[in-house]
C-alpha cells in the first residue's frame, strides 16, 4: 500500500498563520482549488507588496465569532464554484495542519456563509500527500498546533 496519511471526507484542520487552532474542513476531490471562508475582503499595500485583509467566521454555523486576518496576495484568478458560477478571487498561500502533517496550500478567498464548511480543501492541496477515504470522517483527529 502506501505510507501516506488517510483523510476522511471531512477533517479538523489548523490554520496557524491565522491563529486558528481548529476548523472543520470538507475534503473535496472534485474541487481543483481550495477555498477559505472570507468576507469584508480589503486589499492593501505593505512595503510595496500586495496584501489582503479579510474577516472570517471560524466556527461552523456561527456568525458571531469574527476573526480579522492578513495575508500576502499570491494572485487573483477566476474560479468556478460547484454551480458553475465564475468569480474573481484573491489567492493566498497558507499553512494547514492536518493531523501530524503540515503543508502549505493555495487558498482562494470567498464568502462561504451559505456553505456547511468554512474551509474546502481541493485536490491540488492534497496531491501526493494524502489518501482519501470518502466514507470516513475525522481520521486525523484535532490538530495539535506547535508551530511558531
């Protein structure tokens, strides 16, 4: 077989760049890109570089908890959602902690208030890093962040 870690169709993920210890994520092999819930998206310049400020609701089904985040902009690109609607989104790189694995993944920023999960991890982020068990959930447990 393989020594790659196994993920279920949903997993707990840590986002250390944004001080989020755990957030529920949908593992979606049908999606090419990954998406992080974001609203109040506001681009700005910092030291000549493009950055973006955005707010997120880190807790599923809770719009009262709000966290302000900042990240360098990697790109802006048109992304098609699951309904085929095209949207121009900011793209950032961020660390993800999934079980014992720490990876850097590209994330598009979009409002996911109407979606069940605040974070969607697409196949590009998972490529050659994980095996997916579509009938299982939370195989990696809650992340234990110990990153700077």
